[in-house]
C-alpha cells in the first residue's frame, strides 16, 4: 500500500464519521480529527489538508453542507405532516384538499415577501420550509388552508389580501388556535 492511499483513507474516514457527531462545532470536529490523525500517524494539519484536497472544502464547511442537504427532506413523505394536513382539512371542512408544495426556494420567499401562499385559481398551496421549525411550517400550512376554505366560501375578493385584513386576521387566529390543539396530541412538532 502506498503512503498516499493510507493518508487518503484518513480523509475518507473523517468524511464517514463527521455526520455521526452529536455536535458539529469546532471543538468536536477537532477532537475527531486529532483521533483519526493519530490513528493514521499524521498531523491534524496534514489530515485537514488531505481532506480539503479530496473534498474541496474544509471539514466544517463540508459537514454543514451535508447537514443542510439533509434538512431538505420531502415533507409530503412525513407521516406527522400528512396527519396534520388531514386534521386541518377535516377541521376546516375543505371540499377538496389542495396540492401542497413544500419548498426550499429562498429566492421565491424573499422576492414574494412570504413564507406561504395560496393560488385561488388552482387552489394549490406553496409553503417555504428552509431553516424553519416544523411547528412554524405547519402553522403556515394551516393559515394557507384557511384561505383555501375562505375561497370555497366566496369570502376572498381581489383586494382583500393585505396585512391585517379581515381574511388575514382570521387565518392567523385560526392557525394559532389549531396549532395548539394539534400540538397537544403531537408534541413532536415542537423541535
């Protein structure tokens, strides 16, 4: 075995073990790196440099990217989210549960100045999820589903949707109330 193969396996070992760390702060990563470097009889700096050469990022930047990718799960596949959508649709007596798009598109959220929207023409709902707690995401889902129900009842006029308007106040109030009801039965939504 060549020496570079041994060193490269140290970088690979680090990449393999980084995701399983309980914390991803400097001290925790440094402790893992020192342990792996010692095992492979290289310095911590040599391990760091090999890691950067192989993965094109420092270990802390690399793991942050991996963790962020992992945060982008499809909430349509989450059983608690599906249970919540059924709860909300039943509570609001929706005629039809709309398609809900869970999005990680920060540009869309920033350009539209919103974390959720309801399309009255299609009935579809869009909810922004990046770096938000599940309870906050679900509150937005409920808020938007209130608008779906308001639309079904003919309560929404083109100029009615502005901050503080009666339809927005009703959606906010109902979302807050029913998040507490659902949250009592499902405390796991509070992360």
